[in-house]
């Protein structure tokens, strides 16, 4: 059962990921010594989730969701389910536009070992570009020009597990900082700020 969940989870990831990453090493001299600095650049992550671009109106996103529609308030959220996977499509809605604009997806699944989830993500994107994991809690991120993918790490029975990945449109998120406060709790916002200053 767990293997089927992992396969379904990462089958959904492959829908929006093309060739993954490139890594480069810069060698710099300091005080006459060579110092190796690793920089990781994630490429190939689309400007959105699946075939849906960040900023798309809610009515268009509803036509392209993964799984079966479970709930929508027709303003800020659309929830769909595919077996044990739950997709929350988030939108910014204000009174100046007739529909909300798509800017994040939160993919929920039953608890899985962090090593299991991380290794699958690394096979798609390479090493995380940033990490804030301490005492089996925090997050790892894969940061591209327009999208940041965040793997949330929870301590469960004193071991690191995950049950959620968030895909966030960076440009809209910057515009909608106040709305983020309603989507993520304070701890999650602190982690996001550390991951993406």
C-alpha cells in the first residue's frame, strides 16, 4: 500500500517536471588557497503545476485539476482527491478581479519516510537548493526562477517524515505576502522566509 502511494505521488510530480537540474562548481581563491563553492541551479520546473500556469483564473484551473473535484469555495481554494493524494489549489481573490489567481498547490499524502520522498525529489530536481531541517523538523526546497517546491519535514515518533509538498508561484507570492499569512502558519512562514530570503 505504501509503495503504491509513493508511486502515485511521484507519478503526479512527473506531470510538471521536465529535464531537471544542472550543477556547477565555482572555484575561488581566498588568501592564496583554492576554495570550492557549490551552487545548485534547478531548471526544468515549469511556471506552474502540471499544465496550469501561475496566475490562471480559478474557472480555468478547475478544468485542469488532478484527481476528482472534492470541494471549492469558487474564490480561494479548489480541493481534489486521487486515492490517498489530496491537492489543494490556492488562489488569491480580491474584489478588483472577478476570479482568484492561481498561485500555489499543496499536495498532501499519508506519512512517508523523508528519505523516501527526498530521494524521489532528488532524482527529479537534484539536491535541494536550501534546507532548514533541525531535530527532524523543517523543510527542504528546490528553487527555480518562477517556482519553489517545498518538502515539509515533520518529526513523527522521533524520526523525520513528510506528508506534504507545496508548489508556490514565487512572483505572485511576493505580491500577495498578506494572503500568505492566511495560508501558512507562523512557523511555516518563518521556514519559507529562511528558504527564500
